C-alpha cells in the first residue's frame, strides 16, 4: 500500500511544467547556432525588409514551438508496469519506449541553471546496450527524482535476486570536498594546450562562417591592412601565441572552477556518489556491483602537487563508456586508499601479489617503428630535398625515442593476485589500474607473426566498461592467466 506522501509510479506521471521551458530553450539555442551568421550580417548591414522578415519568422517559430512544447508536455507520461519503465510521448505521433528494469545500468541527474531556479532535475537512465540516453526526462521535481531512483532500485532488486547484496552498513560519508585552493591546483594542472586547440578551432570556425556570409574581399582587405603595419610576420605570430596561451590558462582555470565547484565525493551504503557544478550541477552514482574497474592517473604537475585524477568505470554501452565514467579530479592518497579497499579489499596484502615485467621485445619493437624508422626516413628526406635545417631534429629524434620507449618499458608492471589484476604504466602520466577477475566478461590472446617467433603475446581483458590490454607477455604466462581468468568467468556464471 502506498503512503499518502509517496508517489505511485505504477500510475502515469507527468514531468514538471518546467519541461515546457526547457524544450523551448533547447530549440531556440539550436536555431541560434544555425542562423547566428545571418543575424550578425543584419546588425552589420541592417535593412528594413530584412528586419520585418526576421521579426515575422521569429514570431511564427516561437508560436509553433510553444504550441508543440505545450502539447508534448501534456501528452508525455512515464510509469512502471510489469517490470518495465515506460515513457509515452508525442501528440501527433505517439511513441512508447519500454526499458526492462533488469537492463538499467545507471541513473544520473543533471541540473542546469534553469533547473535550479525551479528546484527540478533532468533524469537520464541508460542500459548496457544503448548508444545514448535510453530514457530521458527533461524536468521533474528534485524530491520526485530521488523517489523515482529509489523506487527503480527497489523494483530492480525484486526482479533480480541478490541485486542489492552490497554492504549497506556504511553511512553517508564525505570523502572529499574541494575548496578554492583545491580548484586552483586542479586548474593549473589541466591540459592548457587542449584548451588552446579548442579556442583556435572555435576562432577558425567563426572566420569560416563570416567568410561564407560576408565574402572573401573582407579578409583580403584586412590582410593588406595588417601587412602594412607588420613587416615581420613572426612578431604577429609570437603575439598571437602568447595571447592564446594566456587565454587558455585562465580559460581552463575558469572552466575547471565552474565544472567542479563544490565537488563532493561521497561514500554511501551502495557505492559512491559525486555532486559538482556551479551553473549546471551534475549528480552521478556508482553502485558497487556496477563498478568494473578503477583507475587513477597523475602527470608530473599532479605528482608535484600530490594530487591524482580518479576514474570509476561502470557497466555501460560501448558508446557511453566515457560519459558514464565517474571522474573525481583532485583526489589525494587517503581517498584512493578508501576506494581501493572498498573495490578490492584483498589487495592490501602485499605478499599476495606476483609482479611481472614485459618482454624486452616490447621495447625493441616500439623503438624500431617509433624511433629508428622515422629518424632514418627524416634524415634521408632532408638530404634528398637539401632541407638541412631539419637535420638536427631528426638526428635527435633517435636518442629521444630511445629514452622515451626505454622509460615506458621500465615503468610497465603487471601485478597478479588470486582475486584480480593491477597494472602500473606510463611515461609522463603514471597510471594505476585495478581489476577484479569476476568483473571480466572475456579474454583474448593475440599474437602477430613477430610475437609468434619470439614466444610473446598480447592479452586483452574485456569488461562491460572497456578493455584492459597486457602487451608482450611471455606466452606461457599469458596462457596461464587466460586459463585462470576463463575459470573465474565460468565460476561466476555458475
């Protein structure tokens, strides 16, 4: 019997009326992205006929969009029936989407600024085989969203015996809460070159759009004007690079602060929970049973700051692996130890680990293709074309590649445990991965002709959240690991 204050999800429920505004906002944002060059031309060269045309077009689009959003809202309902979550949408053309509860993998919440104004959230529910959000609700009340998630988890537990057999005695515990100084440290340790590339791409796209509207003559005139003031092109290039790097640095700091504002990494009775965001707040949960493997990374700046970037890989469809990976930047060693103990408690006994290095053929093969061949080809091409200024680069490429691949080879270790696997690797960015054998769905042993001649093989462990590759293992060790993992997989099925 349902409590008077509880929501009966077996009956059709509508979203919050805020969904109408969200649908309109997304439509107008899409239209603005498509037609902003036309609007820009209008403001640069306003014409009376163009003004009235744009006004009438805007009025018609706004009216039709509003009517469609209102009807879509009243004709859209969701409910749970016979072990399925059902969403019915459409008023001219009805659509019925059914998701079996036993296929639900993740339930996540998103809050934009508009959501926060009306205390609502959007709900995204994904399954292991979906290519995108399988089930999405634009806006429901915050309390109702949490009630829906709890209801689905309870119903799913009834459908799947043992689905909630995780420890529930642990109370809600905040493991990490980022402060202003933490956000600053995360910001300075981000990839600023990536931000510079994004800014460059946006700028080039902006120029291309303007060129298609205004014509090429504008740029030719601008080039002539600039050429008259700058006799040395490299001064202009240097100024552009410096300004771009400064903008990238501060842009990364700002974006990091906005995305990770008030980030809380919480341990619950069922797993881990992450909340973060200034304007768009996101809430993600990782259930113990859904976590496939864990991984943390640290590049030199992060190691200097004593910070790590933690990722929890959950079961999800192939196209959703990156989206459903829960990332916690700015972790410190105590948080990593907690996650490791929860996911792989047996790993704390150092004596149970058996460590292995890769075959030396891993280094020689990669150095041959990434070092020797490019260096010889570059030197030969420079001599042939008589471009001698590039010779120092190709002469130094060989020693640099030797150091790079040698260091990579010496830092790659595979740790074997009766209950799982640990992989340590990385040249600049050090990466540590933990995988329990029971999370493995399959394993592949692959050999190239070169590897067959040198008695080595690649092992690829397949999970519901991606693959883990162990390259250039001695063939005997690779086969023993494969047989043991297959035994564990079959044991899990039984």
